[in-house]
C-alpha cells in the first residue's frame, strides 16, 4: 500500500516523520496519515515525494517497483563507475 511505501522509503533514508515532513514542507501529522493510509497526498505532493526519494510516482502507487538514480551532470567515466558499483552489489557482470 502507499503508506507502506512511504514508510519504507523514509526508513531507508534514515529519516523520522518530522524530518520528512520538514523536507516536504508538511506537518508530521500529514506524514503519519500517509503512512497509516488515512489520506493520500495531492498529485503535486505525490510528484514532490517521488522526486525527493528518486522513485517514480508509479512506484509510490505500487504500479512499478523499479528505483531510479539521478545521474544528470555526471560524465561518462563517472556513469561507468556507478554502473560497475551496481553490478558489484547485485552480482551482475
């Protein structure tokens, strides 16, 4: 569910609800309500959340489970290094 995705992302970023709320300019209660599936964010906030966590809105809505990394501004050598790190972590050559 949406709330579980938000909570899992928040925890993976080592953030508490207050820190996430501050980063998104909402109240702690709003974050709590999202995580408890009491309310859903607006479309604009959904986009802001997806950008903050570098995931797609489809991921947040459980339509897609892929993660993305923002690599804009990296040169080819840096991109190759990042790709190698990912391959090392996942065991893919």
